[in-house]
């Protein structure tokens, strides 16, 4: 009965308001960095059929006072044709809020980039609690429903944190001198790499069959992170961009305790439980997924793609080394024991470990990509 009453109050509140997008259109155009950012979010949306959802880590920090919270939506519509009131009616019902909970700030040109302030009348701790509940309510099904409103991007948090995230995203630089293709005929070695570099006493094996797109982190990376171990974190295809935007959340399935789960074995990290296998639809095939030429000299594209994050962690932040949790009956990776294939990384109680921070417990140094014609489960190392 309470749920029905709340739904009726939402409908009644909406009926009393009729807002037009024209009232809130901003004269300020999107910057080139913003436009590029939103174009990337749209690509994510087109390929996953879900909006990219980003949240600032401060809403999980009980020691941070939050003065103002925003919900920022990217809607794949012409802002001059955008039906603001219809959109608000639908999104408020989905998020279980009323029009009295939000205040429209502006709508930017291009796609409809709608910025709203939310829970402005509440105390800081109550704002954070409500936005956390809202964020945790965004199930896969809910995200699919939100996508039906043409929402390709949704941000929850402070405007300051959003600006920081955008600046970081625009400054993410590939470090092509360290890009690698691993396998015979390319960068290749057998057994533990013996090159004299300090990797925290942990072995580093050749990730055969993968390509590394190296990320620029800091000048003199090797000196700054001397003694840090290389490990891998498998990710769902739809989480890749969100992880780079907002960092890594500690694992929900905590078989070996709380923390971020990683592995020194890319073979283990790329298991479909951890690294989603994504079909590449023909309309999305491009240079990114090209794997060579066919017998007639035409470009040849892969059918499946996986992403794994290459990370570095200081050995003091590896809080536990544990056995595999897949229930494997055979050796997963011939280079190491099944008993020592999962690492739990200390997060120091952080809800999100931010890759923006060069002093974070764990950093991401590259995106490992495997594009194949065969389904990965049929490959020898899968």
C-alpha cells in the first residue's frame, strides 16, 4: 500500500508541473573535450544498449561533507526537439523520486545534456545516503529501461568531482612506445621474464595472444613504480570505460575477503566469469577489431573481443594470495599453481580505488585486448 501511495504522489506531482526544454537551453556550447567525451559515451551506449553510469567516490565517504549533488544526463536527442517534461516524468518514476527532489540547472546544445541538482533541501549525510540507495538500485534491467529513454550517460555526484573526472578522461594518453603484441613473431618469451627489472619478487609471464594498449600514467613510470608487481583484472565489456572513469570497486563476491581481486595470470583473469566475451556486430567492425587480411587481400575482422586491465600493485598491498575459485579440476595456468592464482588487493576501506590517483593502492597501466575469430572458450589457453 505504501508503494502504491508513493507512486500516486509521484504522478500527482508530475501532473502539476509542465516544463519545457526551451526554458533551460544554455548558450554555452560543449567544449571539444566534452564533445569527445560524450561521443565515447555514445559508442558505449550503442554497443551495450545501456547508459554509461558514473558516480563520484565521495558519496561513499562518510567523512566528506557534500554541499551539492547533481544528476547529469546525456540524452541522444536534438535538444530543440527534446520533450523535457515527458523525460522527467519517466525518469523520476524509474528512480523513485518526485519533481520536488530535483532542480533543473541547464540543458546544453548538441545532444540534450541535462544537468539537475538533486536533494537540495536535505542535509549532507542524507543526500549521500539517498544517492547511494539510488545508485545501488540501478540493476541491469533498470539500466536497460533507462536506455529506452535514449539516455547514453548518467552521472551522480558533485559537480567538482564530475569536472575532475572529465579532465582526467580528456588527459588519458596512450603511451604507444610501450604498446605490444604478444606471441611468436612479436614480443615473446617463455617462462618467467628475466630482464633484471624489479617487479616485487613476483614473476611476469608472456600474455600470449593479447595486445597491450599502454596508458601514460606518469613520467619515469619504471622508477616511480619500481618493485610493483604486474597483475590482471578481468572486466565486463560494458564496465571498461566506467572503470577508467571512476576506478575499481572492491569485489562483491569476497571468497578470500574484502578487496579488489586480481591475478598474476591473464589466462585466469580472462575467464568469462571475469572478462566478458563480447560478440562484435558487423556494424561495429572497424580498425579497432581488424585482425589481418583474408586470402583475397580484404580486411579481416574478429568476431569476439575481451578486455582485461593490466595493473600494477605494490606487494605490501597484496593482503592475501589464494587458490582459484572457479572449481577447476585441472591446472589453469602451467606457469603457476592453482593454489596461488588469486590476489586480494588492499583498498584501505575505500569504496572505489581511483585510477586518477598516482598514489592509489593499484594503478592501471594498460588495456589488454584479445580479438579472435573463434570463441575464446575454444582456444587452447581458455
